C-alpha cells in the first residue's frame, strides 16, 4: 500500500474548502472533530506506510472510525452550506 496519500478533507471535498476553513474558525465542535480526523488519518497513513505495524483488525477499526468522522464532518459542512 505504499504511496497512499492522506485523506485531507480539503482534497476529499475541494468544493467545500471555504466551508472547512470557516467552520474551523467558528465551530469548536467542528474544530475538535477535524483535529481528531487529522490525527487518525496520520496514524492510518503511518500504518499503510508500514512505519507502524498493528494488527489488521485494529487497522480496520481505525479506518471505520475515520469514515464515521468524515461523515460527521461532511454533514456539518453540508449544513453550513445551506
């Protein structure tokens, strides 16, 4: 899996880049979830690059958590855009 990139939200949702910026500045809840997402993404990247080598089960749980966080963040972004 070498070469996988980070799942940065501004790359995942380029059309929402301004909303991401605005919510990071104005919403403590969004900012906290965003920071958690970024930390989790960095951990998963380290695993995919074999810098860290935990069990596959643990890695899959981290990936599921990242998806849940991304879904919550997207919902907040979508609500801010309306």
